[in-house]
C-alpha cells in the first residue's frame, strides 16, 4: 500500500521527468513524448517501481510557461472583445442621452405655426471606439507579463457636455468587469408649437380718461385798470405780460405817452385816456388837464388834443379831478364828448361828491365806476387784502372794478400770480370797456 501511494504521487508529477535510465546516457525523449503521461491501467493495479526524481530541464519550464501564456492571452482577448462590445453600447447610449459632445448643442426652440407638423429628432450615430492594443508576451524565459489597455465604460456624467475621464491601464489579467447597464435615454420632449400672442388693442390698453371736471361755478367778473402810464416804459412792461385782459390808462403830454399807448395796443391790451382834471386840494394834475374855469369849447379842445396824441382809445377815466367831477355842468360836456366819439367813461371816484352818475343819467349814458383802489398801500399784503375786497364785491354784485398804478413795484407780479388761481375759483377777467357795455 505504501508503494501504491508512492506510485500515485509519481504519476501526478509533470510529464517528461527523467528516470535513472535516461540519466545514464540515453537520449531525452522528444517534446511530444514529454507531454504524454503514463496512466495506470483500467484496473488501477499496475505498479511502477519507485524512481528517483531529478531537476526539471529549463526547456520543460519554458514549454509550460508558453502554454500558460497562450491560455492567458486567449482569456484577455475574450475580455477585450466583451469590453469593446459593451463600450459600443455605452457610447451609443451616452450619445443618445446627450452626454458625449458628438452632437451639436441644442438650439433654443423657434416658434412654429400651429398648423406645422412636429418634426422628430434626428437619430444620433456614435462612432465606435478603436480596440485597445494587446502587447505580445516577452521572449525572455522565466517571466511573462501581459499588458492590455482596457477601456471601461464611463459613468454617466452629472451634467451634459462633461468630458469622459480615460480609465487607468490594467496590468496582468483583469477581472471580468461588471456589466454596465445604461439607463435608457429619455425621449426628447416634443415642443408644443407656440402661437404668437396678438397685441392687445390700443383701446383696451389705454386707461379710460377721467371724466372731465365740471367748470367751476361762476363767482363774478373783475376788471383791472392800471393808471399813470406814460412817464417811462420799464414800469409798463411787466403789465404787458399779464395773461388775462387788462386796461391801462395813459396820461397825455408825457415823454412816453404815445409810445406807451402803442406798446399797450401791440400787446393786445386795452388803452384808456387817463384824463387829468383839477383837484380840490390844488395839486397840479399835469399837462392836458381840464380846469373849472374852462368853457365847453375849451374842454372839447383839450380832449381832442389828448386823444390825438395817444388814440385810438376805448375810453377815458379821470386823473385826480375831485373838483371837476363834482361839477355837473363840466361833466355833462365831458360825457357828451365821449358819447359823440363812441368811447366809454369810467369815474375813478376820487371824491364822494361826484356828479358823474347824475350827469350820465341826464344824458342817458352808461358809465363805469371804480370799486377798489388796490395800492393805496403798496405792501404786498395790503394789496392782497384790497384785491380780496374787490373779489368779495364781484361775488356779491356780479362785478368789480379795481384800479392800480404802474409805479407799484410788486403789483404786476401779484396780479400775474393770482390770475390762474382766481380763474380756478370761478372768477372771470374783463376789460373795462367790456364790463361797462354789459
């Protein structure tokens, strides 16, 4: 039994081991014979004498290594083939999913007509990867190293357009890679053709205009007369810029009387003759004045001369004249002249003893009368109070006549500032002649 065990172990030794006979000078067996092994008979009872082992020849080791290398190369080639096939599927899947930069970047969707058909996306064809090179086994005996560059499928990138990282080089026999199952690519979303939005009609976009505000309730009419023009032009200019109707009375016989009247008419304002008349206190009334000792003819002559200088005029009012306006006979001469010339007369009411209303009634004429002197005090606050008094009269009686003077430095500015405010409150502005003719 011990010999049988030894025989069995001897049979398991590599084929081609030399026995003692071959060591004594016999030729070594051919390589074909080395590969053959002695096997026991069918009954397994054949015994072989125990043989003493010797060192194995290098040729035998070389043959064994060569055979193992060929088997290993075959396995590597099979693995490479499987890897290439898997890589192709992965490339196609990645290309379809948009992970590889083979296809151009998606263009922004363009609006298409509603009737147009939705086009299907063009198929993406991936270029197959080249197989990795396999290195031949070394020719030197004693060691075998096989190096193969195996490309493993890249994992799906987190974001599109990310480059795929090259896999490391595998040395010696790689293990079988786990099969990579690519996630099926999502079909491209079908864009619904957008219908161009039609602009809303202008009538719908524009807000409805607010209903017009009702006009303010009419509160009265005011007429402003500015006396004493003719001494200069610079005091006159601010009143010519007043935005509403205004009447300016020009004194005769002064250096700028005629020019002042011309400029007033050119500015679209109304010109009155500011007729000088004798006063009770003896103050000199100025050139072209009427005095109490004059006859009717002399009065008419003075009036004709003054109107020729500054006319045409729409009317006249008295400058000073407290003594003359109290004389009914002289005033009937003055009013008759105005009637014949077709001009109006406005009583400045420099005295409470005026006879002008009585003379006008005797002639059947309409006259105007001053209600307020604006600038007896020339401070702005005092003039504002005077104007407010005239507005109160206009609101109560329907109209009011207010007289100021060109030499009041702040009057023109004050009237201009008040104009729009008074209009908004319901007051209207009128010239003196229009107010008298109502």
